[in-house]
C-alpha cells in the first residue's frame, strides 16, 4: 500500500489541525450533529394541520416567508452580530445579542427550540472541536440561542461570517423540509426541489444581512408565530415546536 506523501496531521484529540471553515460547517450543520433539530418544526406541524402547508408550492411559500421576513433574517442578523462580537473579544456585545435572540422567541416552544439547540450545539463543539478562546468564553455563558452559539463557535475557529450565515440558513431550511416530509404533505424529491429553488434566496439574504446590525432585527410572520402558540395545545404532535 502506498503511503500518502503529504498526509493530514492529526492532533492528540483526533481532529485535523487545519480543518477548513467549510469542513467545520459541514460537520456542525449536518443532521448527524447532536443538536436535536429533528425534534422541532418551528410551527410547521400546526401549519400542516391548519391546511396552510399542503403541497410543494405552499411549503415553498411558507419557508420563503420565514426566511425573508421571520426567523431566517432575524437569526442571520443575530448570528452575524455574535460572530463580530466574539471575533473582537467584546463579551458584553455578545451577551447583548444573545439575550436579544432569546427574548425574541414568540412562544415557550420556540424559546425551547433555540435554547436547547444552542446549548446542545455549544456543548458538542466544546467536546469535539475545543479551542482556547471558545473554552474561556463558553464557561461564562448560561442559556444560549442557537444562532448565537454558532456565531461564537465560528468566530473562535476562524470560520468566515458569510459562510456561517449562509450555512446556518441552508441547514434551517433543510430541517424544515425534513419536517414537512415526515408530516407527509410532500415527498423527498419535492423537498429537494423546494430547497433548490430557495438556495438563491438564501444566498441573497446572507449577503444582505452582512450590512445589518441589531437595530435591523425584526419580523412579520404573524401567522407562523400564532401557529407556534397553537401548537402547544395541538391534539396530535410529532414535534416539540
């Protein structure tokens, strides 16, 4: 067997010394990463029961609205703010952005969704991809929103802010498409068509939010927000939100 002439050197923890930003994002935002994303639908379960999402076209409309006018845009701005604060070492700015991310959750279920995934994400990164600055900052963080946790980890590992934002939005859209497939209004191929058509929107949104700050955070997805409240008492439920 031929020995590679330039093998990747590994650290004592088994991780590549020079893992690229893309490599990290693919791992962190993979369905295999233990954040429990599969357990949440962000109110989509109620939208399916109410008939708002019933086929491929209505799912695409619902997700496009969430991305442009709801969780997508707001979370992307918050992630970017947390990334900048962590990269600059300004803990107060990071804490303010994280507190805002938690406070903006419109229902108890959606607060659980972002806080549980945020904590699970941060714990998994600390255990698998330790970094001195991340370890030091994480030790002073209590409850953490999911986009804040990703922004922090990405900054401490040198992942570019644009890549982190676009990766996060793509992963969120993919998780909701997966939820829709399990709820049965669409099949797997239709789900991939929805994601393909949303990809251009996601790229544009990632570019636009880089020029935003916390004063630009806001949303107008009122029916989705009300749906998350109604999901709390929905008779049959597969998901936690």
